[in-house]
């Protein structure tokens, strides 16, 4: 393990140590497949692949699956995108959006993001920022802190350490469920969606 990786692991460990008591105080046990939460989702505004501002607030009224990842990820990111793809194609409801926030704007070009996500459907959105600090700040709030194992230079190969957690936000902008497992059952997540719909209809 090189010095950069060591510093990165220390950073991630400290970030999680500081955030866990706060984060897990939100978690409820309400019979969901994922970890149930009741928290206002952190608002943010990034850019879409056309370079236009795109905010989380634009998705109010819909259920939103939010994921922080990158296209050069070896496995977990593609697994989680596959889960979102299956949720999309196995449900008839039209009020579900999927947001992918790239942690690797140096290599994840607008053209690459478009080519990857346009095949899934018009309700898949790839967002990015020129500022890694901005994305890091947003991701840290969602307990999804990440760090590269080398210099983030498009001419070099590097990986990004990240938790791979999928988040579900309800139509009122509440962060309701988190899914930290990289081997997720999309059918169970669909059942969580049904349960959330019932809960929201009674309020």
C-alpha cells in the first residue's frame, strides 16, 4: 500500500468515525429491506451532461434513487446501476428518477456519461461538477465519502475508494432508505417502494 492509499484510508476511517454516530441516529427499524431513515435530503445543484444546472429540487414529486459512482469502477458501480435499471424496467410507475453523480469528472466525460446512461431511459440523469470538493461535500453528507488512490489525472490510471451505497429519496425530499450492500435485490427494493407509497398516502 502506497502513502497516498494509506492517507486515503485514514481519511475515510476518520470521516466514517465522525459521521457514524450522527448518521446512525437517523436509522429506524421499520421493516424495510434497506436501512430506514427520516431525514431531509441535502439539496444540491450540479451540471448535467449538456453543461446546464441541474438540482435535486427539480425531482420533487418523484421518488429518486441517488448514487455516487464513476464509470471506471471495477464492479460495484455497475452492479448498482444494474439494480436501478432493473427497478426501472420492473415497475410500471412513472414517478421514479435515477441520479448518478460522478466522483470522477476528469475521466467521466459528458459524452461517456451520455453513452452509458441514455440507453437506460429518459429518467436516468448523470450529473457532475468541476469541483471535487463540492461533490465530496455532498457525498459526505450522505455518508458516502470517497477518495482516489492516486492523483486524479485523466492521463493516469487510478481507482476511487467509495462505499457504493444507493439512496432512496421520497417525493417530499426526504431521505428515506439507504442500501449499503453491493449485492442488492432489486425486487426487495421495489417492495420498499410499495411500502413507502403506502406510508406517504396515509400522511
